C-alpha cells in the first residue's frame, strides 16, 4: 500500500536547525522513498511498511543521540506526492 507521511520535528534545543537537518539528510539517504522538504515540514512517500520501518529507525536514532525532541507525524494511505 502506498502512503504519504508529513513530519514536523521540534528539538528542544537552541541549536534546533542542526538536529532537523541531520534527520532530513538521513531520510534522504534511502533510495526507495521520496523526500520533499519545505520550511514547515518534510513529507515522505513510498510503501507503507518501508516508510514505517525507516521512521522507526531514524526517529529512534534522533531521540537517542540528541536532547529531547518532539516529532509529529501525519499519515495518509494514499500517494499524495506533488504533481501526481
């Protein structure tokens, strides 16, 4: 099943940009998903099971290695890539 997930990350640290940037770069390292970022959030697109696996791996790493972080996901069971 195709899915789309919107991610917003809120590191509770004054240097929040570096944590967000690192998380996005890790997401972009996977060649089997599509990643779109803008100034408000990041969206990822692909197969549901794979997206959830990647989010589990990368969110856990981000939370283990950094100060407290809030991550908000919005998930839809459809391919909502721009221009689709």
